[in-house]
C-alpha cells in the first residue's frame, strides 16, 4: 500500500491541481483515502468530523476522473452547500474543466448539463433528473454523496436514500465516494453502499468540550477554569471573554427569537466593552451600508444592519439571500465577532468560530413539548468550533443550571456517541412519493419487480423485505385506486401518475388540487387560484395570531364566492383551520403579485425575507404543477390561469410587467420604473437607445447596456 504524505506523492495531474490551491501536505483522512485506492476507482466511505478535509478527497477523485474523460455527479443536501462546493471545485479544476451547480427547476432533464465535467446538485434535483430520464447520467463515472449521514433525516433522508439507490442501479460501474460525519453504524451504511469504510475521529483543530456552571467551566478532562463575571448572563460573559482574546463566537439558539435576543444582547455588550476596533467598525459600517442599498427597505433590514455595525448579528432562515451574504461575509472576514444562529447553520455552510456556545439542550417540538436535542445534533454544533489556520484549539461550551444537569450533559452529550442512523424511507408519505417515481421512471413492470427494486434500499438493508412488501402493497393500492397507476395486469404509471412523478409533488397534493378544481367558485379570481395552491402541504403556512383568525373568518364570509370549497367549521374543524391558514397565505401572496413591497409585507404580516423567498418558490411551483394537472385532466380553461399565476408569483408583478421581468437583471422594481417611463414592451426597449434607458430611475448605464444586449 503506497503512502501519501504530500502532494509530491500524487500523480502529476493531481499534484498540479493541489499546487493551484496551495496544498502541499495531507490530513490523515486524505492520506488514508489515497492509500485505500481513491485514485484507483475503489468505492469508499469517509466518516470523519467536520473540517477534516473530506471535500479535498472528493476533489482529488473528481479531477482524476475528468482528466481521463469521465464525468462527476456531486450530491449535497442544501443549495447553500452546492454554491459553496461549486466555488471550491472551480478553484481546484482551473480553466481546463468545467463545473456547474444545478438546484432548481424540477420539470426538466436539463440536457445542457451534459456539457459540464462536474455537476453539483441537491439530492432533490438529482432525484428530479432521474425522474425525467436525463441521459447524461449514464456517463457519470464518479458519484459523490456528501453528508450521507443525513440518510437519518426525517425530511431529506428518504430522497437521498432513493437517489443513491436509483443511481447505483442505473450506473453500477461508477465509483462511489460517500462523505459522512462520524456515526456509530457508519460500517452498516458503508456495507449497504458496498464501500470500504474510512473512519477517523481526527480534527485539524483539537476540540475541547466543557460545561459552564456556577462561575466556572468544567472540562471533560476534569480541568476547571474560572470565568470572569462580565455580565449577569453567563452566555454574554463567556462570549465577551473570547472576543477580548481575539476570537469569534457562534451561539446556537433553539429558536429564531432566541437567536435574535442573543444577538441584541451580544451587540450591546460589545459596544459597552468597546471590543470592536475603529478599523473593524469602519468595515462593518461599510458592509451595513451596502446591505441597506442592496436589500429592499424594511425594518427587518434596518435591524440586521444596525446589529452588524455593533459586531454581532443573528443567522436563521428568516434572512433573505442578500442579508445572509453580507452577514456571512462579515463573519468570514473576522470583523463580525458574534453570530447567534439556529441549528440550520450547523448543517449548512462552513462558518467555523473559535468557540461555540450551546445555551440550551432542550427544544420545543410541536405535539411533543420540550425535548432534549439528540447527541448527533450536539456534535454537529461542536463541529463548528475551531478555525483551521487561526485557532490552536476549538471550544464547545454548554450551560448547566444545576449539578444534576451538569452530570447529565457530561455523560449524555460530551462523553456520549451520536445516535445510529436509521432509514426514514418507511414513512407513508415518503414511500408513496418514491414508489410512484420508481413505477413511472424505472423499468419496473410488476409488483414483484417493484419489491426487488426496493430491496436494494437502506430501508430493506436494515429491516428486511417482509415489512417492505406489506408497506408497498398498501401504497400501490392507494395509487391504483386514485388513478396514478394501473395494477390490474402488471404495474404501469398512468398518464396522470407519470406527470405527477415528473412534477415532483406528492400524489396527495395532486389529488387535492384535482378534486378542489372540480367545483368552480362563482367568481374566479387570482385569490381563488392562490387558495387552491396554498391549501397543499408543500406550501408552508404563515403564523397566525388569534386576532387574525377572527378577521379571516369575516373575510371568508365576505368573499365566499371566490373560493372553490369552504369546509364546514362544525363538521370538519381541522379542515376549516387548515383552510383559514391557506387563505391567510393566499392573501399575502395576492399582495405580493400586486407588487406590494417586501418591507410592507413584513410590517403587515411579519413575514421575513427568507420565508417570503421560500413561499414564492413553493407557490410558484405548485401553481405551475396545477396548470400541468389541469392539462392532464382536461380542465383546459384553468391551464393558462395557473400558468400565468406561476409566472406572476415568481416575479411578484402584475401581468403587464411579465415581458420586462423576463430580461436578466430586470426585477420588479426596475420593470415598473421602465413601464412608467413608457417602455412597456420588448419592442419599446429595442427602439430606445442605451442612453435613454439609462435615464430611467434604478437603471443606469450598466443595466441599460445589458438590456440592449438582450433585445
């Protein structure tokens, strides 16, 4: 077995790429992966802690394949991670090979992706490409599955599991490289994947875990350290100590509200102790000013900018893409000292800090009350402690309120092991969605063939085929009863079933839309269509106060003629509550397509930019899906209405602006300014000079030149 200690030990083409990004020596997991046949096509699973160099292992394998004419498919669980990996691969590959990230549009085979050497997708996008029979997948010679421990995630795990199952069935000769956090049953996952396991508990920056209690930190090695009481709140005292010593801190909060509260307290404390230098404050002010110019005006944006100026901010799903970009940039540049984040950050982009503080290890779960977080999640938080190149060690600190709690934290979390990873594919809704996808897009023509296909899943690997056969029987029966598959003679997807699978929606959603649209309202409006779309489980609801409920009930009564169906509040109270939720979301989205600004939407409904972005994407997609369903079932008069609604929701405009917003760089604000200035069609823009267009508010010379190049 050859030893790989440095780039000099690698083949010339790999060495050249390593030198391009300044890599000369390898971390132990990287050396071991190379020694185990990474460059010889061996299937491997690397299970090591965060920041241990797994991405470089993938990049070396990828370069080895593309240099020989191969193609690489890299799966990642989050869009933000896809963008991050694209930048890393682009730097590593140089100009010789091309990498691309594809994460949107679930109704296309995207044949243009065949022109790229490395394709980075989310698991959902890869699943969608398989449903559409993307032919270029057959030429993939290396499959990389990042964060493969997410097989155990309730929401995303089944998609990852089925995507890996289908890719391995379709392309068994491709080299497989699975990247994972450490897990007790990593060997079981590796065995399912047919890969050799590389499991090391090695980190480039040593991690020290401790518990704060009664004025001191007690570490797992029995050492103790007194903490100066710089604030009545121990979390603030701890983070002030770190910042005074030149470090950065991430505080993991269990809710958005708590994250914002910690950010505000940290910002006030940093200002009180004058821990942000004049130079850092100038840079923070510059970024905050840029943010105010880049994001749509709102009190939410004002609050983010004000916190940034003081050296602390929050990070959660409510941040819009623009807010997130500026906050993360300030933290990466080490001028933002404290980041108070929700758990999504731990599983997302790479933002390490010297110290991670975890104030609460219990979280409220809907329907379950307060529950302890898992050891796996705690270890994920700890993984963000310690910045390679900046820190000699990282610290992860929790807070105990009693001796008993201190002992519990030590035994359960610090000394404990992450939970086993279990397949989540067996849940009814995931099995229903994936079964239809397999019948519609795989060469499965009988029930026995379907069972055989599912026998290669992680679910079957863990639980056997007897339970699987019983579950599939119920799912196929449901799909057949509702017209998605024909099961009388063999097994085949109907036209409706195939289209639902391609549209990447739950068959239950399709059923609800079709049934609802069978009863037309007396007055058909955009609100009518929006309520149908928002009444599906794919569209998240807008939180509703009690006062909203009474107001909505009056609104429904006053506008009853606009709704397809109104459930009876006495006979179907749960359906009626869900209906009211959908009406509120529909009213919000109706304001959006009538060009009400993001700032006003936030003030009126409390909808934060990140949530609005998710709503827009989901409502636009389900509206498009509804148009396609109407085409299949023959409601031709609704096809165009839903298509138009989808476009309007995507851009947030009235119908007259749709031609203008189709241009790159022209959003709804610029489109409205152009329209009001008399440039109402593409032909109007074609006739105008760049100089004339540049005079329109918010256009300017650069955007004017871009418009002219497109028309």
